[in-house]
């Protein structure tokens, strides 16, 4: 499966293929709780080349089904990628159609890397392209927000400032192509629990969001790396030692900066030298199975 899934001979003409790219939080700040129960956030987000493969097969019987190479992922409408297909078809006048969505997963789940949100965004992109782009990018992002707070960003990705629930997006100067090592320890972190802890305390340390944006304008990857910060690291309790150990390994191996992404548990490091990145990935892979060497990518054309 690849990004350019072309049909030949006996292949089904309605098979659509799309890559679903992981996201990183270069910074993450929680500004407060909203009346609707969500939180106001301020984040600098970045896409990387690590991705899932998503394929969609439309049918005229109105059937919906999801398949994945991860047995623990739901195959019914609890699957966010399948919900994305149904939502798009209903809203664009194709409610008589069904879809089978197949996922080949590489992006770790429950990791703060936007794996599910990216899969849903890939479904929206692929279907919109298939039907001749009836929805603009902003309309597609609004549709994505109904599925999850990270979905609007994941539709086009790139280097973005995200505010509100994550749906208020402002394009930033693209991050120069940079090597990234991502490592996810073998445990999840409860997102609701972290938000409860954030609500119970006043965060004294805040990310230097303006400084990151200025460093991006100057193409200064080192400046970005040195300012990365995630307020959720301040309220970690469960297995926080693993998070700190991974960060220490990355920094000791030459990372210019390291931080946890989203609500975790994945940690990443930015490297100015590819050989150092390769060495760090090899060292972490010996202890943590879900370790990846990847790189930053630019905004997608939607």
C-alpha cells in the first residue's frame, strides 16, 4: 500500500489509498478549562514521515467495516477512521454508499502522536479528493473537529500553531527537514487523568511559544529544540521514570532537545546529525520495541 494507489486491470476502481502521518507537539500549554468541558490549549505541532497506510473501498450496499493489523483496535464504528468515512459520505450527499477501511498501523496508539486522528484525517482527505474536492480545507477541518480535537490539524499537518481545542490553526514557517527519534515505552498514560491533575494545580512553567515561532522563522532548529516544553510532564506520576530515562538517553546521544508528545507516553528527540540519530534509535530499540527514526515533513497539499 502506498500514497499513490493506482488502479490496474482487475483492481477495484473505488479503492482509495492514503498515508496518515504522525504528529509531534514541539510545545504544549494548557491555558484553562472551558465552559464546554474542553480545555483551551496552545501548541506548536509538527508532522513527521512516520505514517500508517489507510485504504478505503467504497461499496454500494451501505456497509461499513474496519480492518487492521492490530487486533485490539475496534472494527465497528468505535473506530475513528470508519466514523470519518460515514460522516463524510453522509454530509456530502453520498449516504447511500458504504466503506471498508483498512489500516496498516505503524504509528503507536495511545502515544500522543495522533495516530487515530491522523487515520481519520487521511480518510477525509482521500474521500474528498475522490469526489472532486467538494469541501474546502476549512470545511474539511470543521468536519474533522466533530471526530476529535487533533483531526483538523492532521488533515494538512505541517508546522502549525494550534489554539482552542486544537482547531484554531495558524501556519508557521515550515520546520527545516530534521531527523527525529521517537520512542514509546510499553505503557499508556491516561489523558483524562492528566487533565484532572493540570486542573488541580497552577503551572508555573510555560512553553516559550513565541520563541519557538521566531526560531522557526529563522530556520533555527537548535533554537526550536532548546525551547520545547510540555506542561503535562509536570504532572506525570505513573511511570514518569521511564519518560525521564528516555529523554536522558536521547539527550545523551546528541539530541538537540527532547520532550514528551501530547499526553504521552511517546517521547521524541530532534537531531541535527543523522548518524547521532541512528545511534540513538539503535540504543533505544534494544530496550523499547516501538522506537522509530523518522524526519519532519512539510504541510500536505489538500
